[in-house]
């Protein structure tokens, strides 16, 4: 069974997507494992629940 490690970054909440996306990519590259940044996961969940929110939160939708 693969080892699992959990961490949480509060900086991604107040620094926003501009900080969170590069952080996620860097962690994946350096650690070589799947990384989920909570701030990005929450944004994706909100967009899924309310698609019109996408227009207000990100140009990536």
C-alpha cells in the first residue's frame, strides 16, 4: 500500500489562485506524488456547484 501524507497550506487561501497553482505544480514536480491544494479544490467545488461563479473567480474555467 502506498504511503499517504497529508498537509494543509493556509497561505493558498489568502494569496489566491496565482500563488496556489504554481505551488501545486512545484510540489507535484519535487515530491513526485499527487498533490491537492485545498484552496484550489474548494474553488473547483464551488464552480461545480454553481457554474456562474466561474466567471467571477477565474478566467481558466
